[in-house]
């Protein structure tokens, strides 16, 4: 043996690592700029300075991440893996600077480069690894878990291309790829030593061991590697840094080599592409994408890699003894997207770790917890049995076995009721049988939760009622929340400072404290300051709208905003009808009581969603007509902000006066934009849907502009719904429809909006646009009056922020922690 191999390694341990604190920040920035990145011109692009600063901050995150890990290893407790196909993180720099309390140092350091923190931060691409609410919720949850010091690790996919970028051309949405990694992603650190191997295709062989026990071997598979990239998640001023582990797919080496040696170079390269395809692109939330094989591959890839990761860690610490595994691990499934994890955990425990079925099922059903995020039938995932049997043959066998045992339980509960067995089966029968993923998630989990009170009621009373009857104890509600760090402290620093001047800064980490600001809602001087902050924020949005849309907004007018994914149930169409109604009034000279307003709409339509795209086009055509009409200018300005994303919302929500939350009752599971607006002092006009109900209760019914049908009236309304009659009997709506139908907004494109007109007039219109029009207009008129009284409106605004305490994701996560995860109190 060589001499050197006997030597004890004397490399410094982590405790003795180089000094990393505020005092060395300036030096580190310079070092990264000059040496890591090899730059020397101070005037060089902001991008390099951003990278140097990100690396400087990352050093500090890495140090804390290590300490966090070390401390947890010293006293192990139960930990949570949050499994999600989406993490909509947005930008990381500003958030890290805030949470590490480095703002003053960083501002000082970048001054040397003749620029500002804000300018440098603009160089960062949004990490847009999510569609909307569900993905952003996962990001807010990670922030809250780290802030509360909870041992929670996020597991997701490192998509090469995130949510598509949207531009507007001739009023139409055009999609562009989001190549967010092109200029590098300085926050991530890869851990190739933790690479996992994922199986696809192949077949299952059964053999008996010498004790007569049956074993299943999934063989002849085509394997793909999962390589982890770790992104640090800092808690707010508490030294904790958690991890978000994102998996990238890569081809295995031997796979390439064997084909290569057989002379099939091109085939080998093609297969490499196939493997790398898995994490290439985030699927848009689009029912036309349902059933796509690549999406199922992504789901299994994430689930298998993450579970293998956790099991490998367990085995490293405990060997093959899984008796205490369930005591130390929880898996939270973010919707059904990772629900194949239920079957995969069974496979890993039974096939790869030799547990018997019952022991494995005991562990699975004590570690899995499922969150539902939608009641829309088209969003409930089903996968064809034939696809499953080809792509994941062993998983299908396991699902059948779970189902057989489950149906025995159903038969015990409802003896002789075959219909029950059919309706609750994990397999939907028919010409093309399907696996019902939500049912798999429910059967395999100890907890099933909805995301707002009404949503959970509708789940237990409707969609999942049979399961609720069988296992009422599994079901619970966890009303969503958003992180007050990003959605108030970071995005609205002026308001944060004003709040701080009155009630101190405790609220940033203890958001229930925000209620203390209520004391000042009648204080004139405070109101003046509040209003002045709002005006500043509005000016920033004016600049953004001018630059992005070429439309002049005016801070003196009311800012009326609806930003969210474009979907019929969210009823951007109702908003447009109101805009047309206002325009009609202006054209008729009926402007006596009209409050001047700027209407802003933003959001992406799924690329295959025809109606959503047509709604964008209609809004843009209406905007064009209004903005070019000098009559309208003093009263109404209308703009569609292209490419709505997390960073845009950081400018939009602090500047908004009126928050539009106008979905058809029963359709929006919770909503979270509603909470961001509320925190920033916007007043809501909304239906009794999702978390709007709780928002209205919190702020007081007199401080919320309610309209629309109630959820318990819907069945009766739908059964006799006659939109044409409603239109006929409502002169305002009649005029709006006439203007729309006259082709006024599509002079050169006859018939363009016919599908929209037809949908409003359709007695089967699920979204009840015509039904709610009248009450919407009435509520808008109340808004106008309220806004005209500046003092009254400012009071409303203060009251909204003051009442937003319960919509912090810290509250939500504490509830998950205590009621589902049962984590030790930190
Ligand atoms: C479905 C699909 C199907 C095709 C492939 C891609 C894809 C991606 C996502 C989805 C389901 C999305 C469900 C969802 O986003 N729900 C939203 O969750 C928010 C957080 O709980 C909630 O505030 C919103 O009300 C709810 O719509």
C-alpha cells in the first residue's frame, strides 16, 4: 500500500472554514468578480456583477446550510419531503439578501461598481418552474418552513425550460421558450455522488426464494439517471438554510457504450436525447396535455428519484431496519402529480428492501399525505392502463394489488354494493381503462387536505364523498397562505418601512402582529403616509406598463387589476364585459359619477387552450379601441401586461387599488393572488369562492365588495339558466352584447369573437358570466363611490393589510406541521 494512503486526512473541518460574514462581503464580491468570473471592467454588464453577488451570497448560504444539516444530524427528528412537479421560485437574490439581513452591506458593496442593488437584481432570470398558484404555493411553503426552522426538503424537477415566455403580437399571445439556465444558475450546487437510477419499460419476472417467498424482478429496463442540483432556501434571520433538491435526467453511460460498441453511434445518441428529454420542459397546465407519456415519465422520475434518495439516507443511518422509518419521515404530495410515489414506495420497500407487503403498506400509509388543489374535472389526473403497463409494468402490478385489497375494504363497508366498488376503484373501467391517480393518493395517504374552507367542504361533500364516508379522519383543511417576506417586506419596502415605524419589525416573522397596524387606520398623518407610499408604488407600475404595453396609466386614477392564469372559470371575460360597459357609458356621456380607472390584465393562456387565447385577443382589441378614443382617456385606460410572472407581481401587487377575484363560485380552490393583494392594501371585489370567503370574514363584510351567485344556489340556477333572457331583461348587458356583436372590436376580423359570444349565450355556460353580470356591475359601482372618498378608501386599504395576518404561509405551515406532519415543536 502506498505510504500516502495511510495518512490521516488533515483537511480543515467545516468548523474551521474561512471566515464568511458581513465584514468580508465586499472582498468576496471583488474576488468573485475578478477571479471566479475573470472580469476586470467595472462598467461591464450588470450580469457579471449579479453573478458575482449571487456567488458571494451563496457562500454564506452554503455555510449556514452545512450548520443546519450538522445540527439536525445531532438530534434527528421527523422530517418532511415536499414532493412537487412545480416550484415557482422567481428571483432568489433579493429574497436571500432580505432573509440573511445583508441589505446594508450589499448596498454598500455594489456602490463601488457604480450601481444599485435593484439594478443588479434585475439581471436575474425568474426561476419559473411552475404554472401558477400551485407552484408558487410550494415556493412560499419552502420559505415558511425554513423561517420556522422545520426540517423540510423540497424535491422537484430541474426543467431546462420553465414556464414559457409570453409576448403579444397583434393582440394574440405568442409563446417563446424560457431558456432560464442559458446564462448559468449561480444558486445551485450539483451533488453527482447522490445520482439515482430510474427504471422505465422492461418487464416483470417472478421467482421464489429458498424460503418459498415470491419475489418480483423488474428487468430489461431502460434506465435513466437522476442527478441532483441543490438550491439553498434561507429562513428569515434565523441562520437556518434548507434545501430544494431538483433532479435533472441524464443518460446512463453503459447504455450509450453498449450501443456504441455495436456500431450504433447515432442510435446511442438518440437514446441519450430520449433520457434527457424527461426534464427538458415544464408542462403548461392544459387539459389538452392530459395523458401525455412524457408527463407520466416526469412524475415517476421525480417520485422515484426522491424516494430512493430518502431511503438511501435512511439505510446509511439505520441499515435495512425500517421499523422506525415512518416515525421519521413524511411525504407531502403537491396534488396528484407525484402520487405514483405511493406505488413506488411500495415497490422500493417490497422489491428492493425485502419487506413484506403488510409492513410496506403500514409504512406507506403512515408517511404519505396528499393535498388536492382543484375540483375541475378536467384537471383530475387519469393515466391509461395500457400506457402504464408499457412504461411502468411493475408499478401497475402494485396498483392492482393495492386496489384488490382496497376493494375488499369497500365490500366490507358496503356489502353487496357493486356500484360502490366500481365508483371507488382505482381503475376506471371501460373500453380504455384508466388509473385514477387521486384515488391512489387518497387510499395510500393518512391525510387528505383541501386548500381553503369551502374547497375542503366541496371535496368531502362532493368529489371525494365516498372516501370521506369511509375514512372521515383522513380529511382536513389547510387554507393557503403566502410568505410576507417576499410579498410584503421585499416587494413593498416603503410600506414595510412605514409599518415598521409604527409597530416595529416583528411582523415579518410573526405576521399575526400585522393586526397592530389597525390602530392607525383613523390617524390622518398615517393615512397620508399610507397614500403616499401607494402613489409611489403606482408610479413604478405606470413605468412598467408604459414600457411593456406603451399605454399611459395615471397614478391619479384607480388601479383595477386582475392577474392570474387565463381560464374561463376565473372569468376574465366578466371583467372585459365591465370594461365595455364603462366604455358604453363614456360614449353615451354618462360620466357624472364615473371614477377614472386604469384596468390592468395579465396572465398566460395554456398554448392549447383556444378560448383562453381568444379572451386575451378580445381584451387587447377592446383595449386598443378604448385607448385610441380621446373621449375615454380621462376616464378609462386599459392594458394587457405581457409575460406575467413572479417578478411582475412584485411590482403589481403593491400598486393595486382594486383586486379582482371574480371566479365562478366553487371553481377556484383557494387563490393566493387574492392574499398578496390584500397584504399590500388592495381592496377586493370578489365572489364567495375559495379563500375569498375567509378574506372577507377577516376584513369584515363591509370592507369587501361581494357579488355573484352563492355556491349553494348554483344547482338551482344551472337547472333553469337562460342567459338570453337575462341579457334581454338587462339593458346594460344588452348594450354590451350589442357592441360586442356589432363587430366594433373586430372590424377587420369578422366573426372573430363569435365563440365568446356563443359561450355567454349558452344555457350550459358553466361559468355563469351573464348570470353574475348585474351584481358585478352593482358591486363595481359601490367600489367607484368608495374610491371617490379618498379618506374612506385609504382606511379600507389599511384595514385590508391589518386583517391579512392569517394569510401568511407561516400560519398554514404551522398547521401542516402540527396537524399533519406532527413535527416536534421547534
Ligand atoms: C394540471 C396539469 C394538467 C396538465 C399538465 C400540467 C398541469 C399542471 C397543473 C395542473 C393542476 C393545477 C391545479 C392548480 O394549480 N390549482 C391551484 O392551486 C392553488 C394553490 O393551492 C390554488 O390557490 C388555486 O385556486 C388552484 O387553482
